[in-house]
């Protein structure tokens, strides 16, 4: 939802503004939320969610994989360097 409103604010899409009977420019997130709701209802906040998920999945998988690898590597290294009791 925030991404949809942010994109509307950044692009100031003329077609969307004219459909919502807004002349000039949108300013502020409250106006953007109102405009998205007027144009598409509740479903409008979730437009483009498939593209966002496809975009985010690989980067999240890579980040978590690298994190888990280094966590394993550092833990294993600490255990190997411990003095035996």
C-alpha cells in the first residue's frame, strides 16, 4: 500500500489525477491514500504486488543465505579454536 501511494506521489500521473477530479498536484500521503481508494477501492493498494514479490524474493533469499553461511562459518571457527577442557 505504501509503495502504491509513493509511486502515485512520485509520478503525479495525469490520468489518475483527472479521474479523481484533482487539478494540480497531489501533496502528502493522506491525499495519495484517498486518491488510490477513490480510483480503485481497497484492491488499489495491492496493485503490483506480484511484481514486488518477484523482485524481492531473490534478494531476500540471497541475503538470508549469506547470513546463515557466515553464522555457521563463524560459529564453527569459534568451536574449533576453543581450548579443550
